[in-house]
C-alpha cells in the first residue's frame, strides 16, 4: 500500500508531524515543501538518519511540486515567518500569500487528493484555501478544535480523576478565542456532564484553561508542535486507512455559511457523516457568535 503524504510548511509543526508519521509507520513516501530549501533539505537528511533507528523504509523528497501533487494527502502547515504574537489577524496576513500560491497550484492541477489544513487562523484559512482552489468541500478541511478537544479531555480527566479516553466531549466553534465547551452533549464514563455536578466555577475554569493551553505553551517555548503534530497524524491515519473515525474537524457548515468545527467522520474520500451537537440555547448562541467571527474574517480577504 502506497501511503504518500506531502507537508507544505516544514517548520516546527510540519517537522513534528513528519517525524510522527514516520515513527508511527504511517507513510511510505513523504514530500517536504518549504520556502527555506536549505532547512528543508537538512530536515530530510535528519529524518533519513531517524529512519534507520526506527527501522522504517520511507522515501523522502524535497520541494518537488509534481511529487506533492501525487500525494494522497497534502497537509498545510504554513506558518508565520516573523510573527511574535498570537493575534489571528497578524497570522492571517502573514500566511495568506503562501496559501494563495498553494491554492492556485492545486486548482491548476485539479488535485484529486485530500487537503488537511493546520495553518492558523484554521477555519478562515481552510475556507480561503477551499474557495481559491475550487476543490470539493468534502476534500478540504481543517484540524479545527481537535487539539482543543483533547486538551478538554485531559483537563477534565485530571479534575474528575478519569482516564481522558473515557470522556466524550468537544470544544465547539472556531479554533480561536470564541470556542467553548459543549457541556450539554458531553458524557464522561457513560454519564452525562450534568450528572457529574461540576460547579459553574469549575466549568469556567476548565474552559479558560483549555483556551489558554496554547498560549501557555507558546509563551514558554515559542510554539506548539508535538500535540498538533500528533493530532494531525491521527487524522491522516484515519484517511489512509478509511477508519471513518470521528474528529472535531473544521468543515463547511451550509447553515453557518463558513468553515467551523463539527464532529465528523474522516476516511479515504475525505469527510463522511457530520454530527450536529445538541446544544442548549446559551451554547447555540455562542456557536452562532463564533460563526459570525469567522465570517467577518473571511470577508476581509
């Protein structure tokens, strides 16, 4: 089975993803695309050394556009070159040039594979990328709140002394400041969140901690890389093996008229069945507000 993945943008996140894909034995062919050719080549050499230690057989190519267009999955991990803040508008302006160039390449080639976007602001960039490339919405989606939802499970697990894997819950809305915990549909160890009697103060603290997790990591080390790299690798695995696993990815919502996160099945054809969370009135209002923020950013393009 040929498992070919191309990563566009091989900085901290892209390289973490590349290493994770190799370490987990998920790829037989890895294409690295980056504007810094010297660094990209050095990453490739470093990974080739790792192949021996990991007992993996992977073909690695660098900055070969034709090869990229043959990949089963193109993961977009373009990052800001000189941005020192977490301001999403700054990130958008910095990343949009590279996104537009990639979209034009995909459009001209009528790329037949799956495009998974990591680049922030995730929902906005995913929508811009899909619109500019003209590829089907079912084959262009973003990582959305997948990592945020994992952080929620980790923090709730700590609070309730549960294994995070026993928590079925999601962060809803954009991958950004207006995201929120969807408490109403959440279940922990098969029991509804309501039955766990979590106080409002604890709920507010947990939501705040989830939303600040990225900033805490960023402020301490200048980036986030391992968590999102591992999460993106899991999504790639679901695509390659057609597992139809549900992830809270950023998908196009016809009602909201924007890309926004929903629990959705992921497989070899891209997106499968989408599940709509049953939200209470307050949560639904927050979801709609989040969608409005995304639409406002898209309108600035």
